């Protein structure tokens, strides 16, 4: 029989969807800023694999010559990004939702099974609580990354006043590199996230908007049956 | 009489809840989009002391800067310094606005306007008789690059003391301009009298080269490079924000680090 099962609490849905445009704006305005000193590449043994970013990419997104504008947007939306993140973390702690989200001691082994299953290498379905092991790791990592973005961001923004944050990041110069790398991480997360959501289907997506999933429930027996153990 | 409500079936409940939440979701998405459009197309501020930014964004910039300044700024927070050996030999240089070419030293005097209206004319030789302070620090450009460099000159606070500018230093701001008035910056007083702020006349133990603001430039490590005015021609003090080259181009007025 069809039944409604509550899945994602209201606060988690709102913070999730509020974060989406904010993060998009932060990444976009971050690129406007990065353009002014676009020195990062992925270079291994003298061979450059990726250059951030090629000219056509900048022109396509109208990025050049907008440093001041980028900073103005970035320093406004950083507030929303940070406050929304803090609110989410506090909520997960108080509501107890963190129990579903934080990896436990089985998660790292199980995440491997999730990966093999998702890649169709293994048939056995790994244990799926509200979130499976790979999700626990991913959704916890993304929060740590968010905290990392705020810390490295503040270290770049006020390296003298927040000298201890700059120190924590390995100095001003390195803080900018971390800040950029984390952003690349978000983009990779986003791509995999979208792919997984599409593969998981409607019943998995809907709860992120409406909160509930539809399950097939065994009707509960009207009369309590005595279990075999108790009889014995 | 009200009829007692019939309990909804599961399918009805699903439909109903989906309808409500997706309507709200759609409204949220539309609202976000409209809000973004509004901000993105919001009018530019009228250029005064600041310019070039969207009005609401300028407001946010000012407020945010004030928040962080009040929360964190302390003249005891010193910029990290490095050993001289780490200082760059080839020092990066971005812009020549107001400081092109070389200025014959005999044609240059620093002009300082006092509250009384009197103007001090100070030669480089005279400045060099004041105690010299050196600093090796990581110079930070608003573009995002940074470079360890070594500067020598007169501490701005020493300069204030020596020329008895204490009354002037009670005002909120210092304004500095190049001799041709092409480049100009405004600095808040706490940053100006910060113990690491210099009127620099040396780079790597040598007199300043032309492209680094010869004969005298501002080195203010608690600010981005855009505030480190090259080739100072005049200094004045004021209660209100002096005009500032890059603040007129959409950058934050304070630009503090």
C-alpha cells in the first residue's frame, strides 16, 4: 500500500535551495575577481593539463575587466552564504539530523561498495539509510568545504586583521590557492550531484522540495500477533 | 452545520502536498530570479567621492567594511614581516598614472597643508634627516597577486610628530595626491598612523626608481596596492573622505587588509 514517509525537514529544504543561487553568484563573482590575476593551472611534470581559464571561456561569460564589480557582489553575498551555512549546521545539530549525515565507522568501507554499485561493478545494494555511506561522506565534506571557503575567504579579505586565519591557511598566498581549489571542488560536486539526482529519479528528488517520499508499506495487522519467541 | 471533513486518501494527500510545495518552490525560484534581475540592473551610484558601483552594492560595501573595521581593526595588528633576503629583486609594477617618467629631484618638494592653511614645503633631504624605518612585507595588489618587497623611509607617525601635525592627525582622513593630481588617494587616520605606514624613499636600499614612485611614495601595508600612492606631491587632512582614484572606479573606499 502506498504511504507517505517524511524525509527532508523544511529547514533543510530551504537552506539547500537558498544556497543554490547564492553559491552560483559567489562562484560567478569569484571568477570576475580571479580574472584579474588568473595564474592557476594544473601542471604535472611540466605539462599543463588545465589552464584557468582560456580566453574563449572568459569572453563567453563576459568576465574580463569586472574586478571591482566582482568584489562588490562577492562581499555582499558572502554574508548570505555564511549565515545560511551557519543556520543549516545549527539546525542539523539541534534537530539530530546530523546522525544521518555524519559518516560513522562503517561509512568509509561502505562508500566503496556504493561506488562499485553505482558503477555497475557490484550487484549487491549497499545499506541505504536516509543517506548511504557515500552520501554521508559527500554531504559532510561539502559542509567542511563551505567552512573552508569562509576561513580562506576571510584570510584573503583581511589578512592583517585576521592574521591568525591567514596563518592557519599557510599564509595569504596559499589561502588564495585553497579558496580557488575549494571552488573547483564545488563545481565537481555539483556535476556529480546533478548526475546522481537524475539517476535516482523523481521519488528521490521530490522530497527535497516537498519533504516526503512515497513508499510501499505493508499494512499493519489490526490485531497484535504474538511472536513465536513469546509463545515458546 | 459544517460537514465533518472526510479524511483524504493517500493519493489526495500526495497531490495536495506536492501542489503546495511546488507552488512555493516555483514562487521562490521566480522571486529569486526577479530579485537578482533587480540587483543586477540596479542603477549605478552618482559619482562623488565613490563611483562606478551599483547603488545597493556600494551601500553594502561601505557597511561591510565598517563592520569589519570596527570588529577587527587594531593598530597592534601588524603586517607580517620577512627577512630582507626574501625580498624580490625585480619588484612588480602595474601602473604609472600620475608618476610617469622621472622627476628631477630639485623640482620636487612635498607640500603639506596644515589646518591653519599654511603650507609646509619639505625637501627629500630634509625628510631623510628623520629616523629611517625599513619594512620587508608581502605587498598585496587588489588584482590578487602578492610579492615580498623591501622599502625604507619615514614612518608616517614620526612624520606627524616631527612636523607637529598633531592637530591635523585628529581629523579622520589624510588625502595624498601626485604632483600632477592625476592619481589621488584618501586614507583613514588609524591606517595612516599605523606603525607600519611609511613615506618611502627607498626600495631595496636604493633610492626609489621612477616607476616605483620616485622620489617619495606611500607604503601602507594595511591596504591594497591601489592605496599605496606613488610620487606624493601633496598631503592634506580632512574631516570628510578625500577623493580617491579607485573608489571612483567602483572599488571599496577603505580597501583595508
